[in-house]
């Protein structure tokens, strides 16, 4: 008998227990909507009386964790669709734009609960996708694409500011303003300009430039239909005037904001700004005008209304402003509010709350020998500096 030749092929292992294959959704997206296992679970929770905000928080958490293996929320199918549109293989349609918009919305919902750097990484591919799509004409879809790009660029600018890339933030706001200018509805450009105003203020402290942008925002807002956008534009303008010592102009802008807020309706698509938010601006303007009592009452009202995770950065800002108002009233026990603001800022990484905390600490210098100030300094160092 001839010798049997050995081969270098590895031995085949015996088959183990059968494992169900991973079956991705046909579109390449994770199945999290109606009809999915998660959708069924959420329906059951609703039937058992779980509050809507808890349902949304759970959905946001699952979405975030499910995508944790990637720096972007874009599915392979979405990437493929963008490439096909850019090559001219197929037209841009509402479904693809909807996928991109949902990704931007998912990132926006994480502001206040996820580090800004991570959100910046998630958003970067969408910013680039918008740039690529805007290079071609898309009959019938131009306005929807322009709205998406405006929102995406403005959010990216805010995130760049929070990560201290002010040059990039300015460039992105310029792009957002230009794209928004292509839309008939001036609410979009007004929204970009109010955000740009605040970033310019806190990045450079250039009141003249900030006031110019704020004034342009009010003009745009009055050409739009949203009273919420109009009220916010006047409120931002009022803050800039108050910081510049223009008390009369600030009061007039606030009066316009309050009269506009009274006309708000529940169907306003920009209804995120309301009387509760305006109280925060009112309190800050009063603080700059030297009316500590009014500042305290307005800021306390605003703080009590800031409840959601997306309000975390704003809650840190208002907490510190309220602490300053209490200090002006002769109450150094405002340090309790500053401790809360420090914890919030340590979690969110918000740049503006950190600036406010530093300002409040400067105003506490007369109490530098007090034990409560030593504790506050230790907290600032441990949470914001020494990490």
C-alpha cells in the first residue's frame, strides 16, 4: 500500500451548538422603530404608565450604546446613498435626507449628556456629506437639503466652540449663514445668527461684533413667522446691550421679547424658546443693571424650569448667574449653587458655565479666609482643573 500523504491543512473542529446568525436590517440600519423588539418593549412600557420623557431617555440611551462601535450615526446604506447621489447614479430623495436629519437629531439630543468631542466626531461625517451634496443641483430637494445643512453646520459650530476651536466655529457659522440665506424662511438664518452672537461674545468678548450679528438676527427674525425665534433674537440683543452698559436699549429689547413671547402658540416649530427661557435673559440683564432683587427672582424662575438633560449646560449657566445675584444681595451662601454648577460643568464640559464659575469665584475674593471658599476652591480644582 502506498503511503498516505499528510497535508498542511488545519483540522476541522467539530461543530458546536448552533448559533442564530446576526441578521441586520435590510437597509443596513439598526431596527429600533415600530415592529422591532425595542419598539414592542417601549409600547409595553407605555401601557404600564411609564412617562413619555423616560421612554425617550431610554430610546436615546439604547441608540447611543448601539452605535458606540462607531464615531458616526450614519448607516452603511446612508453612506452608499450619498456616494450614489454624488456620482449621479441616482437622484437625491426625501428618504436619504430624512436619514441624515434623524442622525443630526440624535446627536442634538445627546448635548448635555455626552462629551462634546464625541458628538463632534459623530457629526463630522454628516457635515462632509452636506458639503458633498451641496456641490450638485437637486431639483425639488434643494430647500430640504439647505435646511439640513444649515442645522448641521450651526450645530457643528457650537460643538467646535465648546471644544475651543473658535476659528472652525467662525467658519462653520459663516457657512451656515450663507446656506440659510438661500431659504425664503428667514427664521433659519435668524436662528444661526443668534447662536453665532453668543459664541462670538463668549469666545472673544467682542461686544461690537456680537451686537452687529445680534441686530442682523432681529431683522431676519421679523421677516420670519416664528414668534419664538423673534423673541430669542430680541433677548440675545438685550443681553449684548446690557453687557455693554446700554441699560435703556437692553430694556427696550427685553420689552419687545416679552411682548413677542405673549404671542407664542403651541404649533410654533421653534417653540423651544419660551417665557421660562426669557426669564434667564431678563435676570442676567437685571444683574448687569444692578437690580439684584429682580435678577434673583427671574433667574430662580428660569432655573426651576430647566429640567431635561438637554438643559444641563443652560442649568449650569443660570445656577452661576443666580449665585451672583445672591452674592449681590449679601448672601455668600451662594456657594451651594456654585457647587451644583461645578458638578454640571464637570459632566457636560460646557465652556460658558466654566467662564461664569470663574467670574463668580472672583467676586467671592472678600471671603477668601472663609472655610466655605476653601471647599469651593478644592471642588473647582478636583472637578474642573485637576482631572
